[in-house]
C-alpha cells in the first residue's frame, strides 16, 4: 500500500512539473506574440505616415515648382506634342529567301556558300603561311 501511495505521489510530482513547464512556455510565447503584434501595429502606423508624407511630397504642383526653381525646367508646350499618327512605323524587312516550313531542310547552294568558303580558305591560307 505504501508503494502505491509513493508511486502515485511521484507520478503526480512529475506531472505537476511538466504542467508547470508547459504553462511557463505558453506564457513566454504569449508575451512574445503580444510583443510581435505591437511591433506589427507600430510598423503599420509608420507605413501609413510614410505613405501620407510621400503623397504630400509628390504633389504635382510641388514637383512642378521644384523642377522650375531648381532645374530650370518648364512644361512642354502643346504645340510640341505630336499625335500618335505622326510617329513613323517601323518597316518590316523583306527577305530574298523564302522561309522553310518546319521539318524541311533547304539545301545550301554554291552561291550561298561562296562567301563563307572564301573566308575559310583565306583563313587557312594565312594560318599556313601561304599568303
């Protein structure tokens, strides 16, 4: 009977210790969570303030005044703005050869290979010291 009482007391002591450790761990994590939440709220307030400052500093009338006063820039006159039709369109190049359909091989004729062969033979001749 005494052994049962001592073993129950020992089990209760171990369970009490484990429960206390879990409670202290949870408390510390709740404190950390509260701290992080307050940091997030503080950062969100700072972001809102910075966005308001950015909106104030980037007002068009302020930017125009600064560009005029500090850089000597003036707005573009309306007569200098052209319509989109006034921009010349890029001309697409027209190739002499037709494009080969996928999967087909177009043989190289002697006329097409001649410039490359001339360069190749000249390079070989220079390398071998014949020229």
